[in-house]
C-alpha cells in the first residue's frame, strides 16, 4: 500500500495513515470492497506500533469509510470509494447469481466487461 510516514511531521502517524487510506479510496486506488492489510502487517510494513494502525482503522470505521468483518478483515466501503450503495448491492446480487449458475469469477467479469461495452 502506498503509505509513507513522515516521522518529522507535526501530524500524528495514525492520522497520516488514516488520511492516506481515505485519499487512496477517494482516488479509486482502493475500490469498494478492497481488503486492507491486517493491522499488525501494515504496522510492521510502516515501522509503527500496531496500536497506531489500529487507531487509524478505528477512526476510518467511525467515519464510515471502512467496515471490519472479524476474520474477513477490514474493507473499504462504497461510501469511501464514492460508489453508490445501490451499485454495490447490484454487484453483490450479480456475483451471487453468477455463482449459483456455476459461472467462474473470470467468466462473470468478462460478461460484465462485454455488457459495459454495449
């Protein structure tokens, strides 16, 4: 993930993490449904304490920009990514229907790409 912590900044490290994740989501780099790295993994990658990253994730969750789903991890929300909630629900319904019909994920994506070109 493209996050750089400026140790000399007056902005607290947790705030730098929180702001950067929000920016990446708003720019579309992190799409709705994207799973963020586990707290400990991101903390190790950035050279921060796990509690620092956990605080950033908590604040993102309080703002409605991420959702935590236990073992499924922390996911970017449609709100953070600027994706309408109805579009996300439609995508979820399509994925469920494609799976029920035995369509592979790759084939399902190709069907959507073809439909969007029409």
